C-alpha cells in the first residue's frame, strides 16, 4: 500500500461516517477544507459504482455496511 492510498483511506473512512470536510481537513492537516474536498472527497454520483466495479475486477469484496 502506498502512502497516498493510506492517506486516501484515512480520509475516506471519516467521510463515509458523515464527518464534515472541515473536520476531516483538520484531522489530515489540510489548511483549507477545499483541498480535502478537491483531492480526496470525490462526490460524483457514479464514483461508488466505479469503485465497486474496480473492487470486483480485482477480487475484493465490499465490507458489510459499506455496500
């Protein structure tokens, strides 16, 4: 796992838990929530479907409750 993948995961988990961009930015050390949103918090509607398709192609399975 690369450091970027770890960092993305450390930001995605609180995002999925409903924390605000400001709270996540503070946790990740970003000076502005816009950095967190622009780089790590992709809100496109098809993002989850694309991630699920990639997980399926790589043989990963969704965690319970995150489907």
